[in-house]
C-alpha cells in the first residue's frame, strides 16, 4: 500500500516514466520533460521517490535505481494496455 500511495501522488509516475526513457536527467531537464510541473512539486516527488529507493541522485543527475528500473519494466505492459484502451475509446 505504501508504494501505491506514493505512485498515486501527482507527478510520481511521470517522473519514473521520464527517467526510464531519459536516464539520467538534471533537475532542469526533468522539469522540462514533465512540462507543467512546478519546481516545488518536482522537488517533493524526487524526495519521495529517493526515500523509497526508486530514484537516486548521481553525478550526472537523477536516475532510477535498480528497484526503480524494475518498477519501470512492470509499467510497460500497463502502457501497452492503456494505448489499446485509448484506441478502443477513439
């Protein structure tokens, strides 16, 4: 339940998604990728995700940890399902 609660917070899944595709990213790069996120919100999500061991700050920027990458891998089937669903809705 802790994980689901954390992932349900605004921008959490987006941060994980962007880091899975653009690894690693500086704060500014990540903010640009997340478009409308405020610096405060992004900072809070990064703090949360770092505390959970999903994101780490490296010398090159923010990156997914091994647990973060394994979670990202689990999200890929959900992404495929969501795309199929969106096509069905259209």
